[in-house]
């Protein structure tokens, strides 16, 4: 079924952007047809790396009208939700790992009027999604271990994407299935065939020597038509 929720969407990850030209690069991505901007927030504890915080979202809010999705790779996302909402975040992706009160976090995001997504790491089984799935707008499957850009897509996640697509279609068809990590022209069509419809891409968009516009065009062209090719 073709609905607004399962059309192909591209979410360039600014982790791979040139921070000295961030506004420019995001504007170019918007013009090239990006559907949302993916902002990776890391605290050096939840993942072994540091990245950016709410001030970056605030600056981006002034230069783009695209939805800003905020991937919270931090130990206590609840503490920062309000700050990011005030800065202009439109949605939050929160990890199952390490969150003992995930339902509370998801409810809080919704109370704040924002879209909520749950994220699972490569080694986390899909069964943990069972209870939370009806409550979320997105499921994000990490296709690398979180913390760094420019890693190789883990092909072992393909069967997981397929399983999650089946769960989503059954339980909450309005939920999006998103993938993050190592997504490029080779791996995106595989993830699409397995059932993903939202594609986060950092290096393959901002690191493409041909430029952001060409990268977005060719990534989209490789994905469209591949969706749901793998059948049960
Ligand atoms: C990794 C981040 C990703 C990262 C993807 O922890 O969540 O969003 O930016 O980067 P690429 O597309 O380069 O693998
Ligand atoms: Zn991310």
C-alpha cells in the first residue's frame, strides 16, 4: 500500500557536513529534495563520541523549513527534550538501549507535540519493539554501531529490516521504517528491498565529490522502485 508514510524519504545526516558551511550545505540538500535533516546528538557516554547540541538545531531552524529529526545518542534524553523542542526539533529518535522508561520518554515527546521514533542497535533483537510499536511514528534500525559516520553497512541487518517491516505493516502501518549508517548507492536499494522507506545518509551525501545535489539525485534514483522487492 502506497501511503504518505511509506514513500521513499531521504534524511541527510549533517554529521558528515562541512560545519564551516553548514547552512549552505543544508540549504543545498533542501533544494535538491531532501525530506528531512538528521541531527546526530552524542554525549561521549552513550556512544564513544561527541557531536552537537541544541544550538546547532537552533541555527539550522533559521535556514531550512525541512523537518529536523534529532537522533538522541545520549544517556538521558529526557533531560534535553524541552531544550531541543525550543530550538526547533520536529521529531526525536530515542534508543531502546539503556532507557528503563522508554514508554515515558515516548509519551513526553508526544506531549510536546513532536513525532517519536524508537531506535535499536544492530545486536538488539526486534522483539523489544513489540510493546512500543503501536505508540511510535518511526522505527529506526541502526545499520552500523552508533557513534561514528562513515562506517560500513552491516548486511546482517537486512533480515531484521524485513522482519520489522512485517511487524509494522501488521501492528502500526502508519509507522515509518528508517535505516541509519553506511547507507549509500549500493546499500540503500538493499535496505529498500527489505522494507525500509526512510534513509539516513551522511557521507554518501555530504562526502560525495560530485556535490550534494548529484548525491541526493542518484541515491533517490537507486532506491525508487526497489521498495518491498523482497517478499516473505
Ligand atoms: C551514526 C549516526 C549516523 C551517521 C551516519 O551513529 O547515527 O546518522 O551520521 O553516517 P554515514 O551515513 O556516514 O554512515
Ligand atoms: Zn543518526
